[in-house]
């Protein structure tokens, strides 16, 4: 039995898959369900066409076959990009970027805990230096996660300086993973991109950057993706983190965002708790989504 998650399609599709036979309505219902789940028109059209062809080829009228073929088709598409995190450098430096409020700081807390659970030592850098609250928030998460932290010496300190000191401390103390939190203000987008470029440049004097993770809020769908365009253009993003899937009916966004950007999803956030972060496994995801 598929777990009941808000983003699961199986609710919308259940009626269709428990019918006695595939009929004329099936294709319209399927298309509606995929559009509602935010797969977007292109993927929806391609997936439905593919399923129609398969149903004809295998000459089946059993909705259970349709469900299985849909699940396999989604899994195949989700698997086209490699979702493995590259964290083999020592230290492995991870930069976390994205628009304000998407869940960067929360993700860093959960990710630090996740790594700590696997026996990795972690240090986080509070390079969102403008608001004292942002630093305190990260400090709280670091404590919960059993990670060290480097904070700015004063509000508004150059974020690049904080990032530099974090990597420096990791190298001096043999800490394995560095995670840098960054600001996400939108009203000075150019300034923000310059700030990220500077952070990169300064960090790379000491260590290569292993991953640049762009955090996206799944509840904002395609609109949120448009807001993050500047990061995709300028920040050298190597992976996506989708947050707030627990509060989203838009599971299809997962596939849409990966195909639109050509960047693999590497982590998924499904709640505000410290354990509510998982790696991205296409097989598991397709199973939960389609049932
Ligand atoms: P930042 O501005 O990008 O650093 O975002 P924050 O980490 O401060 O998170 C903004 C809000 O989103 C906070 O209230 C978080 O608790 C919430 N949040 C973050 N990730 C998730 C998630 O996976 N699920 C839910 N439901 N809320 C989340
Ligand atoms: P400038 O960047 O030195 O030209 O001057 P600003 O007044 O824009 O910023 C002063 C310092 O504070 C710089 O190091 C900025 O990078 C940093 N800064 C300003 N606003 C923010 C912010 O909202 N977040 C972060 N992380 N840094 C900021
Ligand atoms: Mg933050």
C-alpha cells in the first residue's frame, strides 16, 4: 500500500486504476491528474502518448498494467540524471543557495544531521550575515545536528570572509564536510550573484567546491523555478534540493523541474523536523507518487 502523502498522485488516480477496464475516459482522466500534479503540459503529453502506445502494443485493457507502466515510465525519466552527491573531497565544500524562505537553513540543519548520523564530521558556515536572526537560526540547527559552526564576527560581515574562515577551520581541524549557508534576497539580484561569485572565488583558494545545491520550494512550482533562474544562470548549480514536498500536491514538479533545468535532484525535504530529509531515489519516488 502506497504511503499517503499530499503529493501522491494515487489519490487522484485511484478511481482510474480500480476500474474494471481501460476505456475512453481513462486518457482524459490521466491527463487531468498529471496536469494537476504539475508535471507540465509537455511531460504530460509525452507520458500519455507513451502509455497509449504501450497499451496498444501489449494489447491490455487492465488498469493495473497502466498503473505499472506509468510508474515505470516516471521512474525511467527520473533516472536519466545522476542524483549522487559528490562528497569525496576532504574537505567537501557544499554551497547552499536559493531564494529567501525556500528552506536553505532548515535543509542545512537536516543535512548536517544526516551526515553526522553516517559518521561524517560537519562544520557549517553562517554566510547569510546580514540578519542576526539568520545566524542564530543556523546555530540552533548546528547544535541539534552535532555540527560545528563559524559565525560572522559582526552583522553584515563579508559573507565571503565567513565562508573562507569556515573552510580554513575545516582544513585545520580535519573536519570532513563544510556546508555554507547563504543569503537569498531578491531585490538586489545582481548584488547577490556577485556575492556568491565572491564566496566561490574565496573558497576555491583553499578547496574545490564539491556541490552547489539550489534549494527550491515545491509548493511554489513553476513560479518558484522562474524566481530561481538567476541562480541557475550564474551560481554553477550542481544539484537541486526540493523542500516542502509534505505540503505540496505537486509531486509532478519533481520530474518537471529536473527536465526543465537538466540538473539532478539530490535531496528532498518533507517536513520541518531534523529527520525530514532524504536522498533522491527515483524508484522510491515513483512508487510513492503513482502507488
Ligand atoms: P531560507 O530562508 O531559505 O533559509 O529558509 P528557512 O530554512 O528559514 O525556511 C523557511 C521556512 O520553511 C521555515 O518556516 C521552515 O520551517 C520551512 N521549511 C523548510 N523546509 C521545509 C519542508 O521540507 N517542509 C515544510 N513543511 N516546511 C519547511
Ligand atoms: P558592499 O558589498 O561592500 O559594496 O556594501 P554593502 O553595503 O552592500 O554590504 C556590506 C557587506 O555586507 C558586504 O560584505 C555585503 O556582502 C554584506 N551584505 C549586505 N547585505 C547582505 C545580506 O543581506 N546578506 C548577506 N549575506 N550579506 C550582506
Ligand atoms: Mg536562511
